C-alpha cells in the first residue's frame, strides 16, 4: 500500500521556505534582533517537525516493504542502517547527527545549542528532500 507522503512533502517545503528567509541577508539585516531570533527559532521548529516525520516515514516504509515487525523496537541507528541498506538514505552517520541535533532541542533553551541546531538544520533540508525522492521513487 503506497504511503501518503503529503505531510513530509509539505514539511520539507515549509522548512526550505523559512530557511530561505533566514538566509536572506538583506531581509534579515532589516529585522530587529527579536524578529531575527524568531525566524531562526522557526527554522529549528520546522527542522524538529520534519526530522520526526522523516524517521517515522523510514519506519513506515520498512514496515510496509520489508515486514510489519522489521522496525519494531530497533534503535534509531539501526533504523537508519536499515534505511541506508534499502537506499532510502545515504549516510547513517549524517542521520545520527540530525538525531543528535533533534535531541539537543529537547533540553532547556540555550543560545549556543540553538545556533548549532540551526546550522545542522540547513544541511538537513537537502537530505530530507533526498529521502522524500527515494520514498516517492519506491512508493508502491
């Protein structure tokens, strides 16, 4: 049964849109500090949401295509390893970096942690797009 990928597709579009705004130096320079921080926080929130959808879609694809119990109780590293073996993602270590950044957002707000997660999220949008393309190509 094909997966409905609309939520992942929409999340990636939204993440890329807010990232583009945050990287528009002319636009950002015209904003006050509070607005700049709010936009960067929006990037982080979109990253969190899109990351969560991404790993859940990897798990769903594995369950639908490998077997219902294939992803039950596995660690995130194992899930990503299985995703790489099935050509859904390219690099387990990169996805574990995203997982670490997502975990970092779960703790008390810290400006340096937020800056790190923001930077990681810029790379993530590309890889999430590659995951979506792989899922679309193999969504039967």
